[in-house]
């Protein structure tokens, strides 16, 4: 019985620690996509400005 409770406690602790890490990774991914989209827009605008 004690071993089962210890395993459950370890799983709960892992999930509690994993939640903020996953959130941080998704935040980094979101900002990377936003910065990439802005850079792509600037690239397209600069190419369009050179043609005109």
C-alpha cells in the first residue's frame, strides 16, 4: 500500500512540475512564431518596395 501511494505521489509531483515547463515551452514557441511572422512580413515589404 505504501509503495502505491509513493508512486501516485511521484506521478502527481511530476505533473505539477511538468505543467509550468510545458507552458513555458509553448510561450517560447508562440513568441517565436510571432517574431518569425513579423520578420517574414518585413521581408515581403522590403522586396515589394524594391520592385516599385
